[in-house]
């Protein structure tokens, strides 16, 4: 039996693959409270999203030491970052350098 895909079916198949990949992706929440990132160390996968929720009344940042990202975290707001590559990234708050965290990003789930 030969399976043939018409040109019209290709976009549908591509959309299905993207939907499956997105369904496997997770959102990992990090709370920013009392001048700390909690949890301070997380493990995620490529394609996952990190969501920082700033419960403090002052702004913070999540700034990668390797310059991969610099996320602004306004007081009382959330901010998100989609993880695009594997590796370990240490980050800190530019306003409060004692606030630190680590994200270990593993290859995407299969």
C-alpha cells in the first residue's frame, strides 16, 4: 500500500505535529516573593515556558548571566519566556543581584 499526501494535506499534517509538540510543552511557574525566586532551581525541556509571577511590590528582572534573556518582572505582574535551546542557565535580578536562580533545560520530550 502506498500512502500519498496531497499538497492540501501537508499544512494540516504540519499543524497536527505542532499541536502535539505544544501539548507536551509545560509551563513552569517561578514565584518571585520576598526578594527570592522560588523554586530557585528548575528543570524544563526545550519548548516549555517559564512563567515568573512577581508577588513583590517592587520590580525585578530575570537576567541570564550568559545574556540569553533579560525578562522584566513588573511588581504584581507575570512574565513568560519560551525555552528554545538545551543547557543550564544561571540568572539573577539586575536590581537585586543576591536574587539568583538556575534553569536546566533538557532536550524536548519525544
